[in-house]
C-alpha cells in the first residue's frame, strides 16, 4: 500500500474525507506547503511509515485510506510539537486526533493498530460496567490481539499493590450510562456525531 | 622629479586578508618619485577620499595611484576625487591588487610581493601619464525604440511625455506584443487587453511618437548621441495613408483558412488581415505567401472592394534613415516550441512528452488564448482535438527551463505565476474540473505573488504535486500523465483531458542578428547582456543603447514596465545635456608617420577610423592618412597593436607608458 502507484482523479481522491478531517480538527489541510518542520521536530517520526508532513500531503491528495492503513496516527503522542512550531498554522495534532476518530468507522483500519483495539475494549468495558475493569480489559486485549502471555507477569505485582482489582464493581447508575451510549449511537445514525 | 601619491586600500578585509598592505605602502614610499604613501581601510569611503584630497594638497602631488580594486569598480570615484583636489583626473590611476591579487592567491608573502610589483609598475604608468581633456560630442535628442510590446510602448511613452521625439519600430503588423495575447494578468487577475490597449492607442496618438509597424532595423551607424539607423518598411500592400480601417477587405477575402499566429494557430484569419481586432494601427497587411493574388495572379477581390483604393499589390519595401541619439532595445521573447525541435539549435525537444503527436498537449500561451474572451473559443476552455470541455487538466512547469540536458539551464521566471493563474482561470470557468500542477519549485518572489500562488492551492483547489512528469501518451481520448509525488514518494498516474506545458522563455528569433547590427553583446542563449548585472542593469556596454524587457532575460510585466521606464529615464538623462562628455581614452594618429595603409581601419570594431586627405596650401593632395573619430572610438587599442608604422597611440596607454611599466619589473 505504501508505495503503490497513485491514480489521481475526481473519483480516486476522497475529498469528502478530507473535508471531515478539516471540520473535526478545525484546521486547513491545503494550507500546508510541505516545509517539513513538523516531521523535523516529531519525537515519534522515526517510528512512522508516513512522517507527519506526509500524512498532511496524503490528505491533500485525498488519500485518507493510505493513512488509515498505516500506523502513523497511532504512534502520534499528541505532544503538539508540530502544532506549536508550524509556520503556517496547520494544527497537525488536531488533524491526527481527527484521523484517529475517523479511523473508527473507516474501512480496513490497520491490523497493526492495537491502539484502536484497546480503545474499543476500553469503551465496551465502560458500557458494561459503568467504569473500567482493568483485569477484563487486559485479558480481552491479550485474547483478541493473539498475544496471550503479554504482560502476564505484571498481573500478580499489580494485584499485590492493589492496582488491579480481581472483581469488578458495577456503577450504580449503569442505566444512565447506557442512555449516553444510546444517544450517541442515535446521533451517529443521523450524522450529528462521529 | 615627479611627486606621486600611493594609497593602498584594505578593502575591509578583502585585500588585507592576503596582502600585507602596510608593507606594500611602505615599499611604495621608497620608489623614487613617490612623495607620499599610506594605507587605509576603505579608500572609496568618504573619509578615504578626503584623505586622498588632503594628501594631494599637502604634499603637492602631481599624480595619484590608488592600489585597490578593479578600475571598472572605482576608477571614476577616485578620478573625481583627484579632480576635486585640483588634479587632472587622468593623472589618477588604479592598481588592481584585489581581483588580480588578493582574491586569487592564498600565500600571504607571495601575494604581498606581487602587490608590490603591481604598484611599482603602475607608478611608472602614472609618471608617464598625460593630462587629458574630455571629448564633447553633440546629442540628437530623438530616441529609437525597437520593439512594440509593453516594454517598448512604456519606454516610448515615457520618453515622449518628457518632450523628446521617439521613433518606435515594430516587426509585426501591430504593436502590443505578447501582452496583447494574454487573457488576465497575475497577481491581480485584471484583463490584459483592458490595461494594454489604451496604452497602444496613446502611442498611436502621441504627437512625439512616430510609429513604424511591419518594419525592421536594417543597419545601425554612428555612436552615442549620433546614431543613423536605416529602417526597412516591409511592403504592407495596403497604403496606410489611404486605408480607413473599415475591414471590408478582410470580410471579402476568399482565403480565410489561414492559422492565426495571434491565436497560436488555433483560430483562422484571411490573407489580408489585422492580427487582432484592437490592433494599432488598424491597417491590414497582405500575407503574400498565402494570398491567391500574389501566388497565382488571379483574385484581386480586396482591391475591388476597397473604397478608398488603398490596396496596392505593387508596393515595394522602402527604407528610411532615422537620426537618433539613443536606442532602447525591447525585442521581447518567444516561447520554447515543444512540438518542433528548432533546426540547427542546441536545444533538445521532449520526445517523452509525445511532442507534436498529441493535439491536446498545448503550451501556456495557447491556454491564454483559450481563456481569453477574444480568443478562438470566445473564452471557453475547450480542448483543441474535439472541442470538449476538459475535466482533468494537468499543468507541467519547467518544460525546457532548468533542464540543462535539454539545453537551457535558466529559470524562466514567469511560469510559476502564470500556471497558478491558469489553474484559477480554469477553476473559474470549469467548476467541476480539477487542475493538477506538476512542479519542482514554486518561485514566487514578488509583491503579492506568494499569496497569489497560495490562493490557487488553498482556495481554488489546484492540486500541486512536487515532482516531474516522466512520460505522456495517448490512451483513448485521454492523455496518460506519468509522474511522481516526491513528498509522498510514490508514482502518480493521471488520465488527463488536456495538458498545458509551461514552456521556457527564449529570446526572439533574430535577436543575435540585431545585436550584431547594434554592436551589443549577448549571452549563449541570445539574451542581451547588460553592462553590469547589479549596478547597470539597463545599459548596454555599448554607450547610448539601453535594454528593456524580456530581451535581456525572462521577465514578468511589472519588471518589464519598471525596466522600460528606467531605460527611458536613462535616455532622458542623456538628452538633458546638449553636449555629451566622453572619456578621452581614444586613439590618436601621428599623421607625420602614417603611411595610409589603413590596416587600422580593417581591424577597428567601432568603425571609428576614417580616411583623411592631407593637402598643401595649393590644395594638392599630399597623402591620405588615417583619422580616428574621437566620438566613435571605443579605446580598445586594437589599431595601436596593428599599426605597422607605430603611428597610432591610445591616450592613457601610450607605448612609452607600457614600456616604462615593463622596465619597472
């Protein structure tokens, strides 16, 4: 995907997606003139297959799917160095945020994006228990990501220090929390929320 | 015994970095006949010049040598200072210890020794120097402007408004040049014709301007203040004094399918035509190569329908000689032709772009005509092959320009801006279309220019792709453009309906031939050379000839207009005096020894040598000798070197001076 020949036309350029990113982030994408200062200062740049400036460049070409297929947006630490130093007022940290939000619904998000998996399980736990249940989160993450033994040895340590509860405690107002989730789902159906 | 003053300059650190200037000054002081020597940080500065003036008075100096930079840089400065101190300016000389010494050497000791030698021999030249008086020549206060584009028009109007007479010569049937062809102009998007045509009319109506269209420069004689220029008036086949410009000849001409040069060959015109409706003068010409009357002798329709009887098939080329004092050269540019490889030219074509074979690959000027309300499509963007509205348009910058391999290494300067403009014009006219631009750099240094380009990208939705196109080919009715986006690092493929190439700006055809007639220099691309890239950007090295516009190098309209006004100001400066002072460094003939072989006449590049008859009191011819016209002589010294009887000497460079310099070493 990374180096695949790029066909450009009104059909292949997903400008609607770019408009969504712009609306969500409140920052212009077209304004970027590719000076590279964001990538120069990014502490995570070396881990990304598309450094920050290229993420914007791909957006300018309507190639959102190329970004979402990669892991760059998940490596972003939201330190906002890029936004602070951008000479052209492009809020790259907000754009990264927007891309992460949009990746939720996008087709074919990266298989490597454990961050997204973790986020999904996190939210599911909130919905079920009204608060976080870390043991279940860890177990479910390890099962679903296929890394069964990941951080297993940390478990006893955390439990002994009282950082990890063996049993969950349910929130009293779980019905209200369910109401919040329902409302967001409805809004999303109507297109009022993302 | 002479009393010479030697002043050694540090030139900041330029000289003192490699040359021990104190030692040089000390050594100079020991040369016999040197009454004073010193060193100073900046001799050309005001305190430096004051130092020189004071020393002349205090030490009663009779000659001055400034060891500093090249005389091309500051000879005038120091001669003026010497003159102010009461010395004849030509007794002040410069020893070049910067360009000829400190800049080209690294070893301090050896450079210092060389500087001492340079000073030593120049002291001898000063010692043998003579006082000279400047030469005065009369000035004809009438200017010639060559080329009727925006540069020539602006220069002509400025000079004419100052009250001087101007002759404006244009090769084409109408003035206006390339600017008349443009649709809208950057960075304000105002209509080119709307700002251009009033100026054209001003030229035609100005009482001080004589306009010669369809005319060319045949020959140039004379020198600054006194040029005699022969102008060839090509046969128009229409009598300008009779023609009323009604245009009936054009509507009745049976041969109407000739590609119109003004529309880059995309519109049609008759054989008798004016290039465009707003032409000045509005007098048609007959294109004899395409006219049935001239080719087969049968037709004559235009002559029959012409009410005032202005059509004249018998008309011949005529010549006039114009006396002028100054010449402004404003011959403009042409565009690199992608579809043809120019014959005998080192410039290479673009085979990989399928040149000449794909009709929907056009150049920037053709796009201007398509976008122009007066163009062949009435301002609609329609592609040439099938007249359809293109929905995907690819623009490619730097075609020809910045391509050393293709023969041109310079930047054409205007393409970045006009391509940005084209994307905007396209977006305004085709709302659902998409413009792509392949570019290497966007060069937008001008007032409001970068903002204009960013507007094209940010607001007018042009997709700029940094990277070049490798190849283009036809697939069905589309053109496949294979390029790359170097920022993403991927290959890019676009199926375009129309491709517009920003082709390189080149000097006009025949620019070199005109330069040879004028005696001005030009570079390897045939752009005319200015006297100094920074400090004399308007003047030619040849006195009395000035440059305006793209004939000197690629330029946009604001720069062209600025330079044209600057050239006009230079002409006015020249015309401000009745007599002109010239440098007296000219050759003189010793008539006693001259044998009249005229070897000098053959080698003189300036045509300054005339034959002079020497007669006795009874009027009998004694002999013919050479005579150097001091107004024309350029002071190059070729005649002096050639003369077999050693009877020509160049003032300031006499044999005596040169020999003394050699002996001093």
